[in-house]
């Protein structure tokens, strides 16, 4: 976070334009695709420098960190605030590329900045350093672990979703990692820190005395689960938004979608008590001085969500929440109203497709009538809705895609949906999903599937099919149409880089602040 805070200063942005991107262009000169991407980044930065100025970007960032959102989003605002988020998004990509260079012996302003922090960590002489690992953090995690190992004698362990999927592979590929904790680690990591023999710790991958990688079967006691996160020591004041994440459940209550492997992150689906969840909300609001929260459950099951909302209302707790949810057949419009009155004002719904044929093939278990009923109930209750979708699921026809496009167009025009066009994303065939397992011996519905690029890859490429060019043309026409619509309405396009921003905009509008940009 300290790095990204620095990268949004005028000084750093000038260095990115004049120093870092030219370095990356020279380093990647054999990759036409990468050169195009980097040149596009450079053009965007230069455009911001000419029209807004890097000093103004830093000023807007500072206003957000001060929580002065009225100055950022009100009618008196001097620039589209998304410039800050868009540059932050570019910077994340540049960090990954810069660390790739550093790992090959080419230092950059990014690796030099992070190296000073690695030295600071090593100076503490830690016995153990733990890194929670997501796939998008791989490069940074590997670079940091290798750098720390070179600076002192310490044990470095990993946990999180990527360690659950590839813990043994990480230990075989990178000597900087000493152990991996798979699935939930509240109990296993505590045993490790207490000095238990590695072979006795469930869910742990490690090297034995001969240097061979071993992995113990996971055996997790759900009673050990900790649902209250601890953010002490984090530089929360440097974040652009004040939203804190927490969960009310682990795993997925449905876990039948053929394209998904998220349910494998945890050992099973289980819930925290609704009363205890609201205890956690209250504790976090008091401790960190915020009313904004993001339930990061795979899906907030409607019965649990309604119990939580009812408890929030009973205590008269003033919070604003976004969550993920599913169009569950038993989820009623009355429940949506209870959610809204409790402060759940933004829902990202998992839809994937608006073609009944494709929904059936995915085993989604939902109907479009139920989808419309819940979207209407949400809109009538003052809840913003976004739908998560993608295209090119195996067997999807051009007409199936048109059904999804027509669905989005109609409900965006009538303001039932927040403009959020995840449909542009192409279906990704992931390792250990039900559809991936079913195509291992017969790839007929894929046309053709290819081997993974490495043992640490979860993505499996497949043949797009002869109709893909038509699909792409349909999507591009639709996205251009929606871009014109959002510009005409002064609507901020939604993006996962500022996923909870809508909570801020809704609250500003409710307090009477005249907004220059709207969420819908």
C-alpha cells in the first residue's frame, strides 16, 4: 500500500512516464502485444499529464485519503476522479512487469522502493514471515521472499487460495518458501508456531529432512475459525476508500456451478452466527471509525443475509454494506427490502449469462423471472445491482450471447442495473472445475483444449470456435453503445478497482451533495 501511495504522487508519475515505461519497453521489445500495452499506458499517462496534470492527481488522491469525497465527486470537482483509479489500475500492472525485470537482474524504481522495505523487515530479525497469496500477487510474493531470504535467516511460509491449489508446486519450484498452509490455517499455523513437528500438522506442505516435499491431508476444525479480521498495523489512511472487508461464511452454499472452483478455497461451507457477525461489524466500525463494509463471502446466502440484516436493524447500527449474492429461488423481494433498510445498498449478483440454454448448461439453478423479480425489488428498495457475467461458455451460440446483451441493454436503460459490463470477459477454463474435469478425456464441447503453460497455472486454453469473431463484433458494438450512454448520463462506469465506491456516491446523494457523476 505504501508503494501504491507513492506511485500516485506527481514525482512518481513523472518517473513512470520518463523512466519506468521506457525501461519496460526496451526490456519487452520482442513482445508485440506487450509493447502495444505499454505504449497504450504511456499515451494514457501523457494524456492525463496534458489535460489534468500529475499534481492534480496527487491532490485528488489526498482528498480521498482525507475522506473529503464531496470535494472529489461534487459539482465543483475539477476533474473526473476516475483518473486516479485508472492510473492506480495501470500502476498495478506496471509493478508486476517491473518485478519481472528485477527478478532477471534489471532493477527499476519499483524494485528499489520495495527493496528498502525488505531491508526494514529483515532488520526486525523475524523468525517467520507469512505471506497470504492470491494468484495476482504471485510475482510480488516470489520477489519479496527471494529478497528477504538474501537478507537474513528466516522461515518464509505461504497461505491463502493460491497456496491451497499449488502449495507443493511452490515448494518444489522456489527454495525461498519453506512451507505452505492449505485451506484454513488458524489451527495449523498456530501449531507450526508452537513448534509441532511438520508431519503432525494437517493441511501443511513442507520439506522433509531429505529435502523432499511432503503434504499432509487437511483436517480442519471449524470451531477454530476466526471471522473477525484484524487490520492493526496496516496503513488504512493510505487507502482511497474506507471500506473494510469481512466474511459471514466460508465456502459456497450452492457449489454446483460447472465453471467454478471457488468452493475449493475452504474445506467446506459453514457460517458464522448472525449475532456474532453483527458483533464484528460493530467492533470494526468502532475500532477503525468507518461505516463502510464489504462482505467478501463467495455468496451471502439469503437466509443468513436476512438474519444479519434483521440484527443490524434491531441494534440500529448505522452501516453501509456491499456484498456478493446469488439469485436464489427462495430469495424474496421482501428480504431484499430488509437488506436495504439494514444498510446493504450494493449487491453484485452472479448471473454469468442471460441465455436459459447456457444457464442450464452451467447448472446455475436459476430462472430469468427470478432474476427480474429480485432486480426490480432491489431497485425499488434503493439497492444498486451489478451482475457478474462472461461470454463464450462452451456451447454458447451467437444468439445466446445476443440474449445476454439484450438483457443488459434493457435493464441498464431502465436503470435496473448499474452499468457494469463484465460480459466483455471471455470464459476462462480453470483447473479442477467440474467442466474442466469432464473434458479431460473428451474435449468435444471445447473444440480443442491445450495443456497448461506451467505446473503453477490454473488456466487451460481452449479453441474459441468458428463463431467467435461474430461474438466479438456483437460485444464491441454493445460496449460502444453503453459507453455513449454512460457519458450522456454522466455515469461513472463501474470497475472492480473501486468496487465499493458506489456506497460513497449513494451516501453523498442521500446527504444532499449535488453529484457531478452518478452511479446509475
